[in-house]
C-alpha cells in the first residue's frame, strides 16, 4: 500500500516542482532559500505552495502525510537514510531556486525513487521478520 502511494506521489510531486520553478513568488523563493539551510519538515508544503495550484495541494497533502508517517514508523532508520533524504530534498529546493525545471523534476523523481525503494525494503524486512533492514536500504546513500 505504501509503495503504491509513493508511485502516485512521484508523479504529482514532479508536477509540483515544475510548477514551483515557474510560479513561486519572491516570498516563497525566500522561504525556500531558508529551507535549504534548515531543511525542516515543511519542505513539501513549501514546494506545493510555490506551485500555486490548490487542487495539486489538496491531492498532495494526504500522500505526503502518509509518506511521512510511514517513514517515521520505521524503527531501523539510521543516519545514512536521514542524510540521503535530506540531500535529495536539498537538491529539489536548490533546483527550484535556480528555476531549473529539468533539474527540479529529476531531483523530485530521484527522491521519490528513493522513497519507493525504501518502502519496498521496509516491507521486505517486515515480511522476512529480519533485523538487518539497514543492510537492505536503498542504494542512494
């Protein structure tokens, strides 16, 4: 179930970052620059706000919330996973700041590929009942 949501999120988030590259106001761009430094939990909300599309925001909100909850329920997450996620988020925000649509979309897809891989690794671990989940984490570390 989580992997299927991640597949949908991948497509919608690519749209959000493309639109944010074009539509983000100066206020959103300043907030995005600050987020690159802080990388707080509001990253996705900021990207969607920059996209300036209420329908997209409504579609993304439950996917991002469920993804975040799934991420935080995984007890085997360690510093490498957190570092990889932060790096991928930073790449998206940097591309939006540069208004580089192709790089923003590519970074978004890389993040979502990572999240899908992460979800499948977590599900395999839960299914196998093994404690060595960290050894099966996605390759983008």
